[in-house]
C-alpha cells in the first residue's frame, strides 16, 4: 500500500425503496457502450472511454484513501460492484430514483450498483452521494454493531473527499447546510443522539436533518477537531459493544459528562473555520494498465440496464431483458436476471426455466447457479421448514458449482448453511463455514444471526 504523507496527523486505527416507476428509455443503448474492469469495480457505460476511466480512477482512489486512513483494518467487498456511467443527464434520467440526483449507490446481496452521469447539470456532486453510501458498505462488512450516529456521521464525513491531480486529497471540508441547520436549530442531547436507531423519529421523521447534521459534526469534531478525541471514540465504541451502560461507557471513554461535550460541540459548530485534513500519496495514483476498455455489444448493454432496474426494485426490467434476448438468445446474464424477475413476481416455473437456460448458455456463470439454488430453496420467503431429499441435493449441487466458480462470494455459503439449518444435515460444516465468513465480514449481522440459529439446531440434535 502506498504511504500517505499528511499535513494533519490523525490516527484512525482505533475506529472500529426506490420509486416504483416504469423505466423505459428509448435511446439508452443507441450509442456505443464499453466496459472497463479495475481491481474493485466493473464499469459499463455509453460515456466516453476517457470519462469512464476518470470515474474508475476516482472510485479506486476513494478505496485507497479509506484503507490508508484505517491502516489496521482489512476492508472486504466480496459482492461485486457494477458502475453504470451515462454520458448525459437525458440518458440517465429514466434510471434515476428521483429527478434531481446526479448519482446513487444501490447495494444488494448479489451485486452492488453505482450509477451516475458525467454530465452534471446542477451543483450536486454525484460522488458525494456515492462516497457516503459506499462508506456504509465498508462499515457494514467490517465493523460489528456500530450505532447509527457513527455510521451516518462517518459516511457524511467521507462524502466530502476531494481528490486533485490524482495524488492529493482533501477530507473534512465543512458541509455548509449541516452547519447552517445546526446553528439555526436546537441540537439533539447527546444521550438521545447515541440511542437513535432506525425506528427513531430522529432517523425517519422531520428531525432527520438535525440527526444527520449533528452526527457529521460530532464525527468531524472527534476526528480532526481541536479535541482530537479519536482514541476515546474507539474506546467508547468498544465499551458499547461489550454492553457497558451508555452513561458509564461515555464517562470511562471521554472522562467528561454529556453536558460538557454538548457545550464543546455547540461551540465547535459556531466556529468560523474548521480543521481540514490534507494529504497526498507518495506516488501518483493510476489505474492498472490491465484495465483495458472493451466494446460492449448492445445485447449486453440492454442486459445490464435490465439488471440495474431489477436491483433498483423499479419496474421495466422485462423490457430491457427481453430486448437483450431478442438480440442474443443465448445471453446467460439476461436469462439469469429475467429468472430473478419472474421469481420476485412469484412465477417459479418461469423463473426456473429462465435460470436453466442461463446455466445451459454459460455453465461458468456463478450467479446463475446461485440464483437457481436460491429459487429452489425458497429462502427469501422465510417459511421453509423442510425440503424433499432430491431438492436439497439439487440446491447443494448448484451452490457447490457457484462456490467453485467464485470462492469468495459469501451468499453461496450463507444459502448452503440455510439448507443445513432446514435439513439438519452438515450442521457442523455450516457452522465452520459461517465462522470463516465472519472472520472476513465481521459486521454482517445476518451471518451472526444465522450462526446462532445453527448452534441452536445443533443442540436440538445433540
């Protein structure tokens, strides 16, 4: 990893649905489409190769900055991330969850999507949204049980990342609308802020803006404010994770009362100037020379758009996927995505038929095997109590093929463990598999819950 030379010395090593509109664009693939694959991303788009490479470089740079500032953490993103880069706002508009955004991040259990346009008509920086949401992904995979104020505050903090000349960066630039809101509003008592969860009106209601603003301000204050309380923050999170009562954890970590820090934070927000982290890489960051641009056939471009809509939970995926298959009847990715469209519609016969065609067209498509096993398992319904022996065997066979093709893909192991949970077979194997996954993805609460269920299942057969 390249060394980071910073002008502000900060140690961070202790820091532990979209709209349902119909999406049909008449000219989305009339232009030439290309793809570029980098270390962490697959980019496809109708923008120019130069613009797509700029996007690719900026995303890899974000990963680099994030990893360097957390030198003792290992960040894993085994679920692939596809980036769709549109050349214009007009071509992007049919795929936006709302009219005024310039970019968004759509996480998923099988694939993450980032979308944006290189033509920005407003002052909104698409990367601020993407960096915010991508930070959530890294936190989710890496940290255990972080509170919402930490999750949102750190995501807002990293949303301000600016990179210039491919070798210098700036982090921690004040977010003006947050500063204005906090100066004009009553701040949330810290004890209340620390207890906010997804069900709280501070997270979902009219006070949401203050929650985001204050979470950002608190994180900014603790990381690069004059207080420089990063180590104390790490201790606070560790104590909370060990179920230490809130008041006791705060006092042990910071050595002050809530009221004292609230007063310090109010004064910090009122400051005319804020500390900013400036840094640079010893070497200029560049894309791997192997990241060659490849022309993308129209059928594949249509398939990516259909799959994007599928993962955005919007309507219109049929239109693109069926068009892709008219252009290339043997396009495995289109059959696989169409199978998942049918599955979500509850048409299991058509789902299985499409996924069987996907596997026949490309037996090395790991997602086709995984999707087929998922459809057979009924795991997403949550009401599975048993399997016929032959169905359980088929599910395992396809998961084994998916694992052989993509050994680092976590969902195949998770589904295999679910089958063991239902059948009571290979439970010890499943437990060890999930434990290995949690070593790589310690922040995955769903895996922790599944592991607990497997232990209960084992005891029941003991």
